[in-house]
C-alpha cells in the first residue's frame, strides 16, 4: 500500500482562492517524490495539508492508511519530519539542544536525547564535537539546513516533508547538500515529498516528479527521465 495518498484533494482559501484543485497523488513507502512548478501553483499548500497545518476543503489524505484529518494532529506529526527553507532553529539553544528537543518531548532522558542528537548530527555530516555546542548564528546557511534535517529526523519518522529545503543557500552549497541528502536517503529510505521550484533539483532528487501547473493541478507525473524528455 502507498504511504501517502491524496484523493481528489482541493483547497480554497478564505477569500475564494482555489490553491489546490482535485489533486490525486500516491507515494509508495520509501519513495522520494518531488513537487515542482512555478511560485503560487499550490505546492506548499499541498505539503501543509499532509501535515495538517491546514485542512483541505474537500478530498481525503491518507498517511499509511489513516485519514490525517481525523485523529490527533500531534500524533500525526510524530510520524512526519518537516523541513522548511528558513529552518526555525531556536536562537538561544545550541545545536545539540535544537536537535534533541524532539526526543526530549517524547520523554527520553537527557543522556539518551544527547546521544541521539549527536548521532543525528553525524548522520547529516556535522561533527557533534565541533558543532553540538554552537549556536545557530555561528553556523553557515548550509550548516543550519543540515541541523534542520537532523531535527526533522529526530523521532525517526517514516515520512519527510521538505519545502524548498535547499533554497536559501548558494548553488555550490546547494549541490553539496543535495548530494549528501541523496546519500542519506539511500540509507534511510524515508517516504519523502520535496517541494522545489527548481526543475534541475526536482529531476536530480526525485524517484518520480509531479509537475504542478497554475491553478493547483498536476500537469505531469512521471519519472525524472520522462520529465526531462518532455
Ligand atoms: P507554491 O508553494 O506553489 O508557491 P502555495 O501553495 O504557497 O504555492 O500557494 C498557492 C496559492 O494559494 C497562491 O495563489 C497563494 O497566493 C495562495 N495562498 C497561499 N497561502 C494562502 C493563504 N494563507 N491565504 C490565501 N491565499 C493563500
Ligand atoms: P556549508 O557548506 O556547510 O554552508 P560554508 O562553506 O558556508 O559551509 O562554511 C565554511 C566554513 O566556515 C564552515 O566550516 C563553518 O564552520 C565556517 N562558518 C561559516 N559561517 C560561519 C559563521 N557565521 N560563524 C562561524 N563559522 C562560520
């Protein structure tokens, strides 16, 4: 069974803007699907509905068979890691605390949470000894994004939702983050929905690519090779 199912999902914002129009999408467990298209075509809205940050106007969204619009949103979000462009790290907490906040919330003791944070920092390519005690303002943009990915992975969620995760860094750093993320994903095999406006990023990262068009529709859903050939 697919891990994520969108079944004729629509979203009309208050004021009448139709942001997402009868969207159908299925994402297999362990697949990385990229959502690509110009600004304003409903990509972020789609992610936020999966995370239940906003409610669809109509249609159904299933996560591992469960309807996300019923049930406890806090429990839902434990199964989802969410990474956004401007990672909201807590400025007055060091990197280790920023990453371990999630396991702390899940009731881990401090020692376990610290060990978990350090493992996660290793995983995203940050030496915990060097970076664990730094504060967010002492990091480069790329390093901050990596801390954001580490934090999203903290509770070991099966699903990752990523909204322009590499959008705020320069092209050289972005290419490196993309490569490192692909390596990480080949190990972790999360089910990933990744939003980008960059077609090159979409075909480089995606097992499948959903090309959005204005009006909140998917114009094409295909393999990266087929999307490039189109
Ligand atoms: P994308 O992620 O593809 O750039 P969005 O999902 O952010 O697109 O936005 C889709 C459409 O919905 C846009 O026209 C946007 O202006 C509109 N929109 C987004 N958020 C809101 C909101 N909170 N209220 C009203 N309209 C919104
Ligand atoms: P990344 O590829 O992770 O974005 P950069 O190439 O931007 O890293 O940074 C190179 C080095 O400069 C890093 O090892 C980082 O420790 C250091 N550095 C960058 N910005 C800062 C900063 N604001 N404060 C301290 N060190 C920094």
